[in-house]
C-alpha cells in the first residue's frame, strides 16, 4: 500500500477562481470573519498565523502585518508558539483594497484578533474559526466550499499568474521549501511593491481579461 501511495501523483491543491474571488470580496459580510477571509486571500497568511495575531502586529494604517507567532496545539490545548519555520517570520504588505479589513480587525480591546470565546485572553481554537469560515462561505452563492488553507493557495497562484518572481513570492508566503527559494529579506523592496500593485490590479480588473480558473499552487 505504501509503494502504491508513493507512485501516485500528489493530489492537486485547489484554489478559488477569479470569479469566486470577486464574489467573495463583494459578498462576504463586513464583520470579523468576512474581514479575516478577505485578508487570508489577499495576504497568503496561514490560518494559524491569523489566529495568533495581536493588534500590535497590524500597522495602524492596515498597510502591513507582522507574522511573529502562530497558534499551536500542545497536548490538545491551543497555545501561542512560533511560526512554522524561520522563513515564516515576515512582514506582509497588505494590498490597498483590503487594508480596511486589517484596520477593523486591529480595532479591538482583546489581546488577540481572534480570542477564545470560552477563555478570554487566550487565542481562538482553529476548529472554531473553521466553523465560522464554513458558515460564512455557505451564505455566499456562486462560490465552492474550499478549506481555509485554499485561500493561501489562491494568493500564491495569483502572484504566479502576475509573473511575480519566485524570491518575492517566497518572501510574502514565508515558504522554506520552495524550489529556487531564497531568504525573504533578499527580495527587492521595489519588486515587493510591484507585486502588491499587481495583486490590486488583478482584483479590480483594471485590464479587461477573460475569466479563467487560476492555477494551483
């Protein structure tokens, strides 16, 4: 059975299509879960990174998010730990069209953006967030249910479709195992800014383009 599994091609990772992304950005509720889903798609954060965010990690103007910690499970208990890898420590520029989401999430008196509903001062359980995520997507017509991690795949594949260089993608996503990857600090500042602007252009559809399914990560 193990030999058979090794010979099978890896399962394709799915992403939201261009049409689905536009629907989500337009139809998701203007509340904590709606803002969070938009940010997951527009920044490529891992769910564990989002749930580990404190207001201090988000720039006052919503233009960037600093990933310095993430939620982890320790013997079945949710706690704050380190990001997935060294490369996961990063500052992500937030595209202009969703900076309001970052500002709104930052505007809380709680310790965490997503605080546990049962344990004040503690981070939210990922399973609780997943339930909220699934419920929000179920209310939006014309969009398939894809896992929260598919938001990350969508972000990276959109960057690929805009011909963003690999080093810049690695710096945004915090990948440690991408082919040809380099440490994120090696990416040029101008290249990072161009990538954010291209991301905005893709969503705002400033250039008339045919709708097609976005590549997978």
